[in-house]
């Protein structure tokens, strides 16, 4: 099946993995891709279209504010702490950007935050900036799920879903009515199968919502940040 387009833009939600298969969701299907094949796979899927990749890993930071942590991540950790019992321990993990192990694959595939492939992707702060080149936004699916969980006023704590298909299914079941209500559904059935699939779908959803104006940057491409539900 071919990717779903928003206008003439192909949106690819990517849960990158340096040492196992990356999952790409294109609006129609989940595509597991070996890390060594990801560079070519993204370009093949984007071929012939304006492209927006929603990438679940750090893509920018401002060294003026430090070389370990970013303001956006500090603020999100504070929000998670303030939410208290709304989240199970570890349900929404916001690491310092220097602790994420995705630097090599981000640089190799996108040319971000370092690296200069001929066809590098570039970060965009507005859907109006998406031109004929390949574009990218940073996303954080766990934070997005946490925002949806709080906004939908769910009883009980959002479970830690990493590594647990059953917990992914619980989150999908509980959030689906709310997501349908706000126009962010339906969640494809295969998103329940793994946290990689769920993260790739959320990444794709944020890419689509960024184009429609229903998701915006928290932080900025210059200082570091990710696109979250408006």
C-alpha cells in the first residue's frame, strides 16, 4: 500500500532504533526496517513528494543552554512530576538529550543534528515552511500520550507501556473514544502490538496534526523541542 498523503505531503512517523529494527508508519501500514536500511527506506517512501518525517529522538539543542539537558525536557519532567498518580512510574520518561542513544542513527539518516548528506532533512517550525525538500519535526510519543491521558481525564494511572503489548492495548482502549472525539482517531489495530508500533503511530499522528494546525512545537527547532497536541 502507498503512504497516505496530507494534501501533497507524505508524513512518515518513525520510531528509530540504533540496534534493532526501526518502525515506520506511513498512515497505511507499519514497516519494520533494519537500521542499516533506514536511510534508503525513508528516501524511497518520500520519493516524488514533499515529505515530513516525525522523528522520535532528539534533533536539536542550543549549546548556549548546556550540552546535557534542554529546557523543554526539564519542563516536561516537571509536568510529569506534578501529575503525580496520573502516571505509573516510568510511564512517561523524559531523558536528558545527552542520554539518548540515537545520535548516530539520527545523523546518518537525517543529517540532524550533525552531518551533511547531500539530501539532508531540515527541521521546520511551521507547516508553511514545508517546501520541495525533505523536512522533519521532533516528536515525543510518550509525552503526547501523557498529554492525551490527562486531557481525557482518565481514572487511574497511565501504565508504563514500554516493552508490554498488553499495556499498549490498555492505553489504546482507554484513549480511543477521546481520540475519536478530537479527530485524532482511529488508532490502527496493529498499534496495539508493540510500543514501537504505538510510538510510530503517535509520531505519524503528530505529523498529520502539525500540518493541520492541531499540533505545535513545545520549545523550538533552534533551542530543542518537540511537536505536541495543541
